[in-house]
C-alpha cells in the first residue's frame, strides 16, 4: 500500500469512527453469538451446571431421535406445500393487478394487509376459525352438508394443512408485491414487438413474461424457502407443535429444547442444522442464478 | 402508474371479479375477528353463526385492560419498537455513510462480512444472545429487548445502496466549503436519503411490533411483556374466551394497519429495492 496523504488518513479515521457503533453491536450480538452457537452445539449444557464437552454427541443424538426426524419431515412438508402455493397465488394476483383492472391499488393493499399483521394475532384468529366445534370453517362446512367434519388443529392429519393455509394467506401478498415489481421492469416494447409478430396472450406470457420474470421468480423462491424453514409463531399459537408433534417444526424444536427442556447443546445443534440448510440454499441461489435465469 | 390506460375489456372485468372474491377471502379473518370481538361471550358458540351481534359489546375492549396489564404491553411495544427504529436509523445510516461515501482500507471486506450476516437465521444467535442477556441481568429490561436489534445488516445495505445514488458532486462541494465528515453526513447525506430512511423506519417498526420469539424468552414479568407476548399468554389463560382474545388481536393489529396506511409506498419500496426482503 502506498503511504496515505493526510487527507486520506483523515477520511480513513472518520470512516472507522462512523463504523464504531455498528461494529460493536455486530460483534456482540451477531458475530460472537454465531461462533458461540457453533461451540455450544458440541457441549451438554443446561445453564445451571457448567457445560460438559459432548463432541458430536448432540448431532448423533439428533439424527437418531425419531422426533427430530419427524420435525425435519414436517418442516419439509410445510415448505414443499406453503412455498409453491404462496408463490403461485402471489403470481396470479400480480398478473391480474398488472393489467390495470379497476380498483387495483385497493386490491394491492388488501392482499398485502396480512403481511404487516402480527403473526401471533393472525394465528389466534385462524385458530378460532379452525376451531373444530364452533369455528366458522366447520360451521360453514356443516351448512354445506359435510357430516364428517375435520378436527383441524387437534387432528394429526389436518393440523399441518391448517398451518399451511394460514401461512399462504399471510405470505402471498409478499410474493405478489415482488412479482409486481418484476412485471413492471419488463419493457413494454417487447410486448409490442411480439404483438406485431402475431403473438397471442398465452404465447406472450410463455415466451416473454415468464422468462423475463425468472430472476424475480428465483429470488422469491429462495427468499420464501428460507423464510418458511423458520416457521415458528403460527405453530406456537395454533397447535403448540401438536397433536403429538404432528406440527413440530425446526424452529419450534430449537425453542422447545432450549427454553422448555434447557438442553442448550441439542438446541444449538438443531440451530446449526437450520443454518446449514439456509446457507446451502443461499449458495445454490448464487450458483444457479446464472444458469437458469434469463436476463434481457 | 400511467393515467392513459385503455378502457377495461370484458376479460378485465372477469379478473376484477375473481380478485374481488379473493379480496373478500383475504379480509374474511379480519372481519370475523372484529365481529367476534364485539359479541357477548355465549353468542360466539351459537349455530348458525351471526356476523353482527344483536347485542354488541364494545365493553369487551375495556375488559382486556382489566384482565391483564394490556395497556402496559401496548406501551412496552411502542417503547421497544420506537427505540429500535431510532437506533437502527442512527447506527445503520452511520455505517452506510462510511460504506457509500468514504474510502478506507478494508471497506469491501467489511461490507461483505455485514452482508454475509444476512444469511444467518436469527434462531442461530438466539441461544447465545439469551445467555448473554441473562448473564448481564437484562432479563425483563428494555435494554435486553432493544439493544440486540439496534443494528441490522439489512438496514445498512438498504441505506448504502440509496446513498450510492447521491451525486458525488454534492459531497465534494460541501467538502470544498470546508464541511467536515460529521457535517456532510448530517447536513447533506441524511436529508437526501430521507426516502430510504423512511422505508427503513416503517419496515423496522412493523417488524419490531410483530416480533415474538425474542421478547417471549427474555421477559417473564407481565409488566415487561410486549403486545405479542401478552396476547400469547392471554391465550394460555383464557383459551375459550374468544371475544377477549379477538379484542386483543384487534388491538395488536390496528396500529400496524395505521402505520402501513401512512407509509405503504415506502414500505413496499423497502421490500422491492432492499432486495433481501424482510428477514
């Protein structure tokens, strides 16, 4: 490095002064905790006694734990259904709103409202709607003559479907807004050129809209998958992971082990599994973006 | 939006109709929540259900404040969300100013490290942060609820991207006039970055108001609970008193609807330009 002029040195000093608050907070509440979580995952620690070295015990125990395997399965099932449904509905709304239908700005706000709604409050309302005896959904079903009413949140067959329904309701506005931004970035003259070539609505959608929307689609996909792997509040409020772990998910498992069972090692090991999943998905995003995604 | 749109075609009216049904489905839970919150307790179990009670009970909204310290919970949420928002605006804008407007060794590396933190799910740092707060004796304190959120990589990234678009000539001109870095930051860059600061403010306030897991594990006294935690504990105690639970939900949601109504444009621009979404 060449010696810095006094002006540049002043700028350098100023820069670090501006960075001090963020550096302190970042180090204390993000960087060191990530390292600590990694280290804690190799210990047995109940917070009341000093930690004992466990090496890989927690990880081995996790993957031999039928509940943890069920938790991974549940989380995967949830992600596999919630993400495509939420994206598909968000895309359909965005396509509808992008045509300039009457009242579109009102629609956009309405579809987005659940996104800014507290998930705890939303979960409570939906728990009431899904109440198997007095909930509006089962009352409506019985008015339509359904006799074998699902027990929803207390049924291991239906509880996860209920949670998925709520998360789609809450998340589709988020996809919609991102898709709308993506659609508005597509140049109008491409459609005009296609119209001159005699392309109809469906071909235009298939050969212009969809390929040019692919960067946004890919972005929404990864963001939604990462977000869905972290589902917690809905499970906490609607089912408490029940019945018999039918809706237990990765973050609920971390919470349960850390703060109900005081097994910090197990909870941290599970958190590392979550970290690994999110990290892999983010790296996949960077690698595949160039291959699958069409830019203009 | 351009104003010279072609008149809607029949197919547009069909789409309008479908979107209308969808909008009703989206609003349904809000309407039902409001309806239940105003019903007498026995009426919620009646079949067939009624939308508007013959005997509406606005007094339900008073009941929640006498049953649990819900007023304190709302106050705590305001205190925490406001403090976190103000702190993030200061801390992130200072960092963003250094990254966007100043040259220093290690700038790219440090920025990459901050960005990499976006890949870390918050649940990974949950346990070490809980242990830290507990060891500091900060359980049931405002600083325990606020300080872990005083900085965000997302906010720094959002503001830095925006500050990058400020013409360098404006900064150079101020420098030639003899302004120092603090004066340029406060007098030139911050005023020009107001739209991005607004987006970050609304975004952070809403996220903090709705935050649940961290306040859940770091508070135990009812007087220190925030709204979301108070609501969840209300559910634990009165799990069949639906009118009471629904009044609590309405009171938790309405402030965010107001905030969103005031700033939905900058909120959405925060999502779409921030690029990393609301994580």
